[in-house]
DNA sequence: CAGCACGGCGCG
DNA sequence: ACCGCGCCGTGCTG
């Protein structure tokens, strides 16, 4: 029996899931009431920076409209500006009708099929064909960050004794996998991946005299895959504390020395596949991923990277991790047999799609079936971890010290504590989260690999502490 | 003015 | 044709 009486039945178990889902509820209520402080002035500055950048880019983009078309564009928009870069429709017209880019290439259409897609993936592939493309991508990034974050967040902030505080709504019954969701605003998608994005994230601050503590589960989904699939090679790597992506590359490319593994051409694709298999990654999907990776790095894609090569790559991966292959096959079999799959805690998901006559729908159902036992297990681990952390924080608060959980972000928990106690609290909370799968009675770890976390103490929320 | 579908994109 | 979310602006309709 785990913390809070949670079991690992390994079969559908509604009572167990009810108990698991209730576990973090008191903490969730607290988090919504406590809220997160933001630096509204900083967000204002960022908004200005982004606005400036956007008008510069807008001018540059306009300059690429051939003079013969300028009047047509002006008329269409009915404004004094020629083109609205925020309009995918107008960008598609510029790129594919006026500039006639990508002729001869098989350009992907939008899901509705109404027009050619101008999504990031597609534009990355065309990046080298015309100088306007990177400008559009840059504009899109700035526009997204400005409208969704820099401008929107301050409007939702409430004045609370001198600080501006954001209160999100955490949804506990929104997802099909047991994850939590966040809305008004969504604080689970605050930027982190780009330089500009990190500026936004750094506008989330600790209250005066406090520190933010971020603790995230390290590769939790891969570790759970290793455990649930009893995947021998993965278990060995995680037990010995090795780099799973480097190990994969050594196996796939038959390299004996970890130092000889090349990052761009070997470790990165392996990392993509290691994460991607949990989502049901296909050869086409991997190919896209690699193309975008190279394009983003500003490099031409080597001609040995083909769909066929990606197929071989994935086959090789499942040859190496053959227990993982069997595990996914078991989930697919269950999905077809019962139209249902379940995770280690007994959470179920119906997947009637696997009986569809439409192949595309059927495959989507199978990917969902393969993904659920892993994503749901990770969500369950997080719920136990959260409840254990809250027990510790309650004790700390009882001695008059400020200590509050602020926000769960799927495999990360953001905590706020009196600056004086940050180091101690970080260590305690990391320990609690890492003990999520430890049996309360025997003290035994109910997982074949250790559950690890990484923690950092900050005054501003950011990935690089 | 409100509501909707769509394309697009932020995060884990 | 890569899983799970929520939210933005556009373009259109009632």
C-alpha cells in the first residue's frame, strides 16, 4: 500500500482511482487561493519590446510583397497596412500564390483541407527558399508571446498587499489521462523554450522575502515505461544512472565509447525517439522532427535522412528495447479486445476508435492506448508526490514559517517558501516526491528503477537557475 | 456584440 | 498520421 492507501492493482480499479484523485485536492484548493506573484512592470516592458520587434518585422515582411501586388493587398485588407501577418489566410496567399514558394514540393494542407498550411513545421522546411519565411516565424513568436502572455496576464492579476497575484483555476476532471489542467489563465503553458519565452517566465516572481522552489520528476515517463514494460536495457541504464539518450545512440549506431556519440546526428534523434515512442511516433513523424531540428539549427538536412531511414531507425529502436515493443503490443491487444486500456493505478480509458473502419481513426486510438498507461501513471505519481509534499508543508506552516505549493505543471511542482528555509524545504520536498512509489508498510520501492527529481531555488521562475 | 470554427502555438 | 491540454487572432455568422 502506497501513501494515502493507494494500491497498484494492475487492473481497472475505480475505488483506487477515486482515492488517488482525491489525494491532492486540499493542496489544489490552497494553490488556487494562494496564487502566484507576477512582475507586472516587467511584463509591460516585455510587451513594448515585442511590439517594437513586431512592427520592424511587419515592415520587412511587407517589403517582400512584389510591387505589382501591393495595391491588391492594400485593397483586400482595407487598411493602411498591406498584410496582416497574424492572418494565416493572407500569409498563405503571399507565400503560395504570389511568391509561388514550394512549387514541386508536396505542401501539406490544413486539417480542413481549405488551404496550404503555413504552420511552423511547414515554414521551417521552406526557410531556405525565401528570406521572408524566417521573418514570419520571428513575427509569429513575438505575436504569440505578446498577446497570450505579456498583455493577457496583467489583466488577470489581483492586487494583494502590494503584490500582483495570479489565481489560476486548476481542473481535476478535464483530461482523459488523470492529468490536471489549468485555465483562466493557463499557467501550465508559460513559455520556457526560447530566449524571448524565458523573459516571460522570469516575470513570475517570489513574494518579498521568499524563494520559489521548482522540483521536477526527471524523465518520469521513460522510467515508468522501463518499469511497466520490465524493459531490461532501460532498467539497467536508469539503475546505473547512465544517460539514456547516449546509451540509445550507442546501441542504435553501434558505438562503444559514449564520448564518440555525436549530439546533432545521433543523440538528438535518439532523444526524439525515446520520448516519441510513448506517443506512438511514426517514421513520418520522426522525419518531420529531424527536418525541423536541422532547419532550426540552420543546417541542410543530410540526404541520408529519409523516411525509409527513419523507418529503419524506429525498427532498430524496438529491436533494442524489445520488452517495450511487447508492452505496447499488449496495450494494443487490450484496446482491440476490450476497447479499453488501464494504467498501474487502475485508471481506465475507453478507446472505441480502434474498431473504426477509418484507418486514420483506428491508428489514433492505438496511439492513445499505448500512451495512456504511461501518461496516466506519471500523473498518478505526481498526485501522490503532491500529497506527500503537502503533508510536509503543513508541518512547516505549523511552526509559523511561510510555505505553500503554488502550481503543478504535470511533472513539476512549483513551491514558495520563506527564503531562510528554502534549502531545507527543497530537500524535504524532493525526498517526498521521490518516495511516491514507496510502500508505506514495507518501505519497499514499488518500481524497478529509482524515481529521481531535480530541484532549483529561484527568485524568478526560469529553467536555467 | 457574442459565439463559433479554424489555424496556429505555448507547455509537459 | 506524435500523446495530453488551453488560448490567441482571424474571419464569419446570427
